[in-house]
């Protein structure tokens, strides 16, 4: 490589570093973050479970509520429960398999009753509310009750919410919101969902 | 709840179920998928590591290359290496800490030489190329060599690529592409990066 290229690269990287350093210096607050992973693309739940894995890897205590996919087999649950992370899962299948609104509401409320205890527990560092958004879209859970419990959580506790079409109230409360957009999806090209990649 | 609401909900869910069932029936091909997680939002690497966790939870064999963040502490690496997943990591820090293009190129090539063996190994079910995109943006790795190795991999092997500004060639090759957009980020509001959430 030419010496000039090397010099230009170094200058560019130094400017980038200066910018990043300034931002890092300005970001001094340390507290629990509400992270929302929404949008129609693949990666919301995997990022949610990836965050739990990351936290467990630092010795943090986590709790997981799995709305919607409770009865499905789930690779990440196999490992994380072995690592001591409690899972609270819906005891119905996908809502369109039951098609019974009253039973779904009761199942959602049962999971909520369990996970809200974690949301009030200062010993819990991170709570994942996987697929929570649908519980609010379908009015299975009350948005006010959910927002109140999240707002009243211990100050250091992180909360991660995943699911499409997240309620406006939660987006407003959130510290970080990522919108995951499907540019393309293998499923649309005729590739079936596969163990280890899709669940 | 009124009986009519219940009936309407059931009908809506039945239509949704019919649509999903038809799509599931149409998606019959089973093969290795190239998944790209790109964009500027939070969640790309966590979704990548979440996918590895999911695969390991199904007893799949995985391999991970970590470009860029090699020397940083990393919660997910702590757990996944214990679970037997090999990690190949860059032995330099963030590129703007070294600001040495020749050394960075050599470090990237060393990781690539290791992970390309996994990309050619039929015993490996899933390969994560974390932060690969920057290696191509910076011309540390040759895009043709990377595309060729991915195209020639065993047919059942999944590959996950994470990082901003993914190269057009990889986007074209990919089966699934998710663009993760930052709607907002705690960091911009002065909250510092925290162990267990951000690394």
C-alpha cells in the first residue's frame, strides 16, 4: 500500500476516533435502559435473547417472559434455562391456533402476573418481554398497567421488548428503539423455517 | 367481552391463519441461508449471537469470527466458548485505536484464514461473521474472496453477517436481509454503554 493512502486512512480514523471519544465522554449516565426491538424484519427476538445471553455472560440476573410462542420448541430457551434464567411462557400456542380470545387473555395475564414480579425485583438486572407488543395490539393486556410496571421498576434494571407494531406509549418511554425492516426474507423465496435458525 | 367481538376476533384470526398456512405450505425448501443484519441501529450483533445461541440450543455446531471488537470484553463470548463454540477474534482493538492499516489488514486476514476453514467444513452448521462488513468497507479483505467462500460453503450451512453498510455483493447473495434502523438511542441521550447491555 502507498504511504499516502496509509496517511489518509490514519487521518480519517483519527477524526472518527475524536468524534466517538467526545460522544463517549458526554454519555456519563448509568441506569436501566428500556430497549424496544420492533418492525417486521427478522432479528427482533434473536436480538432480545442475544441481549439476555450477553447479560448472563457478565453474571447478571435475567428473567424472560415469552408471549405468543410459549409452546413452541425454542433453542435459546434450552440453553438459557440451563444457565438459570427463569422463563414464563404462555400456555397456549399461537393465537390463531386457539382463536379463543378469552383463553388467550387469561394466558397473557398469567404470564404478566409472573413477570411483573421480576419487574419489581431489585435483584433482577434485565427483563426480556418477548413478543409483548401483540398482547397490547390484541388488548390481552392493559397498556397502562404495563407502562406503570415498567416505569416503576428498579432504576438499574434493563427491559427489552420485542414484537411488531409496538404501542406508541412504549416507544415514547423507550430509551433505545430499533426498527428492524425486512429488505428480503428467505421464507418469501420458498425456504422453510428451520430449527436453529428460525426457532 | 361481547359475543360479537369474540366472533369477529375469531374470524380475523382464521383469515390470518389461512394466509400463514398457505405461505408455510409454499415454503418447502430446506437449505443453508445467508442472513445479513445491517443498518445503523442497535441489535445487529446481539441478533447474530442470539442466532448462535438458538442453534447451539438445538445441538448445532457453530463457529464465530469477531472482526473489530476482538479485544473487548464480551458477555456472549464468555458463555458461548464454554458451550464449545470456537471464536476467532481480531488481535487488534478498534481500528481507530491502532490506526495502522497494514497491521489491521494482517489481523483481518488472520481471522479470515481461520473462519474460512469453518466455511468449508460440512460438520459446521452455522457460521457467524460478526462485523465483517467493515473489513470490506476498509478493503482489509477482498470482497471476491469472501463471496466465493460463502457461495462454495456446504449446502446446509447457515451464515450470518453483521455490520453497517453491507457490501452490495453480499446483499445480492443473501437470502434474508434485515435493516436495523435507530429510531432513537440511549447513548445520544447521555446514557453510557453498560456491561450486559451494550457489550
